[in-house]
C-alpha cells in the first residue's frame, strides 16, 4: 500500500480539499512578504528599539515569525515523504 501526498485530505469533496491545501500557502506567502518588507521601506520601522538590536526591521521580523509558525503543514508533508522513501528502500526487490 502506497502513501499518497493527498492521503491527509478529507473525502468530503473538492471544496474541503481546497481548504486543506490553503494550509500550505501561508508559510511561502509570509516568507515572500518578509523578503519584500526587508528589502524595501527601511524607514517604516515602528519599534525604534528593535532597529538598534536587529539588522531587520519589525515588519520583516513579524513576517518571518509568522512564516515559522505556519511551517507545520510543510514539515508534516516532508516527514510523510521521508517515511515513504524509507519504506520503499527497505522493501525487498521481489515485492
């Protein structure tokens, strides 16, 4: 029996599957927003004390943290992929 990438999706229909896929959109979007806010608008820092400590301003830091908090669906997907690869490698040749 093979694990598919969609095994975690529900059988409630395409709308539920689309909603489940939205979890994968958050981390890349926040990473992109962190990059964009880190490259431009350096004078938009609201928290002046953080600017002296960190090389990035507060909005880029916020987007980076939000991206880290939303990495769990990607980590679960990578873990399932890794387990599937390990299972395929451990099977004997004839099976």
